[in-house]
């Protein structure tokens, strides 16, 4: 009987279907081989993974995948089983160009400390960036791909999803990999997560797309962005509060203030904004950016040593937020997003000069 059982196990195909997915593999370099346990009764996946990180220009993690082309949404309820481990261990819903460790990708990531974010590597070998959600510890996540644009959606206990704000463009050629994965964020450890209610579908095409505005903040040194507030309609003219605890903006003819702690907006008097923008050398900025023809006016940092501005190559509304050092003329590109080119869309420096606030725009269906 044991021989018969052993023989039957040998006859199982090496790439047998794993629920919705075709196969699984460790991506990158790991010290402990990853695992997946699919329960067909509950249709849940328990995934174990090692790996040092999923960041910078390379990823190490366990990935369960299938190959697809075109537009797609991937949704799931996520739960990290291990209560210890690195706070940045991750359970992810991922859409990835290849199984190379430095491949282009976008994912919806739930970290061990509850952080939910939309992470991406725009092209093979580039550095990873992210847009952090202002919701901690969501029960469900969804990543949506429409063309080259990826968005993050936050779900509740009942399975309803809402747009989390922000978006990014990652050009992928089909077929690509769609799947779920786990990274321990420590090469010596092995951590598990459970994915249930997993659904792969085509994005909804019902209804007319709605234009949303997302108020985001970005840390200049790390280029990590975070959603402060997202809403349908037009918001513009971001400005920091003097205590840096909130960002003000204009919407529906009123000035509103949104707390960075809880993301709740309230109508306020415009005088609560930070002092007027600092001044700097317009000549130094013009000299540093002389090769760029499509750009907004500069917004100088509080110490007058740097200038932020928007640059673009065509008229499709996508801009690059850049910061230039007026001393050595070094230019850093922080992020790309869809926006207008009007004065109300200029970024705003935090009083300490470490962050910028800006408004991105999305068409959400």
C-alpha cells in the first residue's frame, strides 16, 4: 500500500494546478525553500516564504502564479499567520513581467505591521517605489491593471472595495505573471500568510469613469509617497499646516484641512496654512533646468537651497515631480503621476523641507 501511495505521488504533474494558479516558485535568492498549501474546501492558500526583501532592484520571495494577458483585477482576504518577525514582512497580490528577481512589477502589499501599499518597479532593474495607503490593517486588498495603469483598492469584511487613491504606470508585455506571494523580510526566517476569497477577474466596464483627485505626500530623501486623502472631483492647491500635522487644499470653493494621522477632512480658514513659500535664485533654477522646455515655475524649499517643479514630455497630463539642488544643479526625479499643469497643481514644501505635498489625478471606474 505504501508503495502504491508513493507511486501515485510520483505521478502528480510537477506543475499541477494550485486552485486558480498554475505553479509556484521562489523568486530571487532564499535560504529556505518556499511552500504553498491549497485547501480546495475553503479555497484558501497558505503560503510560506523566506527572502531578505522585496525592494530596491531585486526581490526574494515565494510566488504562486498563473500567466495572463490584458487587463485584470486580483483580489483576496489576507492574514499574516506569524505574530512575530520583521514588521516589513509582506503578503502580496502581484502582477509581474517575469520571474527574474529584478523584473518590472506592481503589487498590493500588506506588511506585518499593518501597512498597506501599492509598490512597483517601473522597468527591469530599476529601484522599487511605493504609494502607502492611509488605511492600516485592511482585511482585503485588490490590485487592478487597466492598460499600463495600476491602482490599489481597500476591502472591508463584507467584500466591498473602495479606491485607495494614487496610481502608477508600469508597462508590461503579455503574457505576464499574476499571483500571490510572501516575503519574510529576513533571509534567515520563514514566515507564512493565508490568502482566502481569492478572485481573478477582468476589470468592470460598467458605468462612466469618474475623475478622482488624490492628495499625496512624498519624502524627498526616500521618494516614498503616502496617500493623505482621495475623493472624486477636483481638489488642488496643497499647502502644509504650520505644525506639519495636516495638509490644506481647495475643493468645491472651500479650503479644507486633512489630518495626516486619520485622513479626515474638515473645512477651515485658509489662514491656518504654513507661511508663504520661500524664495530662492530663479537664475540658478533656470540654469539647472535649461534643457527642459515643458516645466512649471519652481517652488523653493524653506531654506531656499532646492526647488521643486513639474516637467512633462507631451500633453497627456502625466508629469514628473523633480527637485533640483541650486548649489550643484543636481536634479532628482521623485515620481511620475497624472496632473494638470496649472498653478493650483504645484507641489508644496513641508516647513522642515523634508517632504512635498501634491495632487495626482485618476480616472476610476
